C-alpha cells in the first residue's frame, strides 16, 4: 500500500490516505519520494481552477527520490538510483510528437497529478523514460523545482534559439522568474528583470539580472523600446501586452510560460517588426536532461523553503498567501 496526502475538495485540508497502486507496469518505475516541491499548479489543481481535477486529489509533480522497483522491460535505470519526475509521468512514445523528440507535446501525455496520484506520497510511479536521472552536483532538496519551474523557463531559450549575445528580459521575480534570471545569465545574455516589487532589485541582481525596471512605470518600459530579443513572461496576470511587444527588437519574441487566461495585442507592430508571441509547457525528456546538466555545470538552483511533508497544509497556506521565497519543498517524513 502507498501512503499519500490527499484532499477531497477544493477547500479541504490534505489528510493521509492509503491506496493500492496495482501492479507495476512493464515500462514503469516505482520511486521512493525523498523531496517534493509545491508548485502553484498544485494549488490550481487542488482548487480545480482548470476544471480537470478529480478527488481525492494527491498533488506533487516536482519529485526527487530513489528508484525502489523496476518494471520488467525497463533498461538503463537501477534500483537505488536518484531520479526526478516532473509534470509529465508518461507519453505514448509512438505518435509524431513523441518520435520527433517532443514527448511533452504528446496528445495523450499523462500528467503526474492529472487523473492519478502524484508525489505528496511515500511512493510514486512513472513511465521509466520520464524518470530523469539526477546528475552529481545537484542536491535532491533543490532538484524537484527544477523538473517543473526550471525546465519550463529553460525550454524557451532552446526552442527560440536564443544566442549568448542576446538581450533577454524576464517579467516577474517569483517561482519561475528567479530561475529564469539565473539561466539567462549563465546562457551569456544581457539580462533585465521586470518586477512590480522594487524591493526585489537587490535579489534580482544577485540572481543574474544586469538591469532592473519597475514594470508599473510606463516610462521605464518606454526607455527600453526595441531592445530585447526575447521577453519571457513568467507571471499569470494580464499585462499591457502592446507595451511589452514594443520592447522587442525586430524579430523578437514575447514568450509566455505564466498561465494567464488570454492576451490581447495589436497586430500591426508584430507584422511590421516581424515579432512573434509564443508559449510553451515544460519540456521534453531530452530537454529535461539538458536542463539538469546545464544547472549542474553553472550551479543554478532554486531558492527553497523546506517543510516536513506532514506540515503540507501549512506549506500550502504559505504558498497561497504569496509568501514563498521562492519555491516550497516538502521533505518526506513518513
């Protein structure tokens, strides 16, 4: 039997449950959870903000742990090996997207916390290909948030073919943004942080920003017109989209990873400057491995606050109140 923290409603607390996971799949691994990050997506799923939650709900898609059992057909992994599991726990491996190396875009990809139980538990399972080995140089306590937030902000640099000579701006210095600043700096870019919190300037510069602008200041936005090759939006609130598009150089990209409901923008500046608006989810299997190697090489890690998993309700309240600085991680204490 597995043990997990589950809630039976959007408003309810997490309480311990037991469940039988059934027979381990031939291509699956079973992982003993050591750490599991709490992402804002866990909160959104708990509250059924996206209309896809099933109860009882066991969240947790930023898992770091060790393999305790291998399915019959699994090769290349070992019992005792450190691995991580992010937003995706399985994909079909035979569709066009999977075979093109974009398993994260598989139409039937399985979300770790969508219709199944995630990592707020003592054990969790995943398709072996999505159990990503953790390289030396990355501590397990830091690793969970990299599998979701880290991968989410790493992916746009690769997919948009951002050069180390590029000028990049990051909107929002939070759970995603603080990792995006580190990655952009290590990528070699000239990095600007946009934030509505001027008191975060010193931290933003420590994380890798060369410049800091108050995004509530319209003159500050005007001062960087035509400057950026990519503006990476990590927040989930509506913005003055035209103002940010005006900060792009010709050919520049406004890339969204924050889950805002919709955007409204004037088309002519996009056409005239051959600019574009894009978005992306987390990343593929290979991209996740590249991200971990990059973070290990450049000593990139999230700033984390740890709670014992038994204090999950306190940790969720801390996140919901907007007090996390900048990622909350649960340590298994079963």
